[in-house]
């Protein structure tokens, strides 16, 4: 079986829109040159599409057009390394849409990572990176996404801060007390207005005992202009939020 036949057999076994890397075939004993030549031929036939350097996905045409891979597949190598360790997480507008904070779908992907890196193109998407100072784990990613939403509360498209905070308050209320405590701890590495906003939300939810660490981290003389109404967040004045 030659390289083209072996790679074709591998791709035929994949699910539609599955993303794979040319490095996969090195582990099967196929040289980079032969693998690239075979993949170029399969791309010419329309069986696969190139997503980025060395990364491809299996295509399928429907009456509505070509089925494209989900965002998580497109950026999977930026979220999980080869040792299956978490190295990043999806955030920004796409994540906020999944959280019910906005109806907008964006072609810009934001990824939280421990270190900054320059934006890149990945297929039809623009990928930008934000620095996450907390250690990223599978367990705390949902909490980091909530904190990122608080961080970008004034920038989430197709909504206003009052609506965003109301939805976030609902989502935070569904967390366990342990998760809420962990969220307060993670917030200590965020900017002061995020800590103040989380403190006001937790206090409004009757979790004042969890807010002490947040209160202690803030300057009593600093005010935060977040354009929130008292109807939505009655405790905002206690945290110098305007």
C-alpha cells in the first residue's frame, strides 16, 4: 500500500469535518514529503481542505454548502498539547454566545493562554490571545470564562452591561458554593473592577462570606464606571460601582 492509499484509507475512517495534522502520518512511518504530496492530491480532489500549515479537515458538500469543522476542532491544538495537557481555553464572543450573553456569532476567536502570543489566521478565523494569569485546568475553565465575561462586560456585542450582569448573576447562582469560592480566588488575579463586580454579585446572591477576600484586595477610594443600574445590582454602591 503506497502513501496515498494509506492516507486515503485513514481519512475515509474519519468523521466529516474532523481536523487532523500531517504529523499524524509520521507516526505511521510515512515521510513528510510523501505525506504532503498525498495530501496535496487529496486536497486537489476536494476530499480535504487545508486549514493551516500542516493541518487539514475532511470535507463534505451538502445542499447548504460545505460542512466546516466546529470552532473547538479548528483550534484544538491551541487548547490541548500533544501530551493532552490543557494549554488554553476558548473565550471572547464565541464563548459568550455559548453562555447566552450575546446572539452575535463572530469570526474572531479569542483564546485565553498563560503567555501572550501574536494573533494568527486559522482558516476563515482570526485568532487572538488574551493573557490568563491563573493556572488553566479543565475544571476551572468555566469559571475563567465567567470572569472573562465580567472583564469584558462593557464590550460584549448586541447587549448592554445590565443584561450581561443579569445573565451572569443567574449563571453564578447555579454554581456550587465551592465553585463560587474558587471563582472569588481566581478573581484576585483579574483587574480591580472585575473583583468589585464579582463581589457585588456574590453579595447580592447572599454569599457575603465569600466576598471578604475580594473586599480586602480593593482600594476603598477607587470607583468603577460600569454603567449598571441599581435595579439589576442593588449591592453595587457597596463596591463603588457606578
